C-alpha cells in the first residue's frame, strides 16, 4: 500500500474508515428501504409520500458515493456488498409491505439511526483532527435530521 501522509495516523484512518463503513452501510440499507417504499406506498397520501421518498432515496444515492470515496481517501476499501452491509448496518432491511403510516414511522426512525451512527464518527474525527470527515458527517446529520422531521410531520 502507498504511504498516506495527510496528518492522520494509520490507526486513526483505520478507525475512521470502520466508522464511515457503518455510516455507508446504514445509508445504503436506508436507500434500498426508501426506494422499496417509494415503489409500494399506497393510501390517501400516496402522491406526497411517493415524491418525498424519491427525494430522500435520490439524496442517499449521492451520499453513499461520497461516503465510499471518503473511505478510499483514507486508504481503505469501502464495503460494497449486501452481505457486508447487513453485518455493519444498524438500519434493518424491510422486505414486507407495511401500510403507509408504518413506512413513514420506520423511515423516520431509520433516519435518526443514521444520525446516531454519524455522531459516533464525528467523535472519532474530532479526536483524529480529521476536519474533512467532521464536515461530511455534519452535512449528513443535517440532512437526516431534516428528513426525519419531514417524515414525522406526516404522522401528526
């Protein structure tokens, strides 16, 4: 492996890559779940939820690429299989067809789960003085917190 000299120790880059891999797995699992719900939502709020789910999975599609590229920039391979994601993710898959309220509630909870994983990585990044990862995680937390709020608003 080529030596990386960006001011972050080898040990810290390893820890950061592991944390980012968990965020990537959470995000990819949430992407798949959100897209599933987009395809299968039914009910009186179909149009608004169909569009909201599409906005959210489109954002996640870009996020997973950014996360994987950050892992690579730290000098580590990014996980890229359903097997790896299922081992790393705190977000659980859902292959059933719940009603729209259950879909919205589960997605809101999952958005918050991703925020929690991001917060763990922010702590690692702060300790390692990795301002790039701190920035990426802060941006992702802002998006996921807003997404959770938007979803919860449909349940009020």
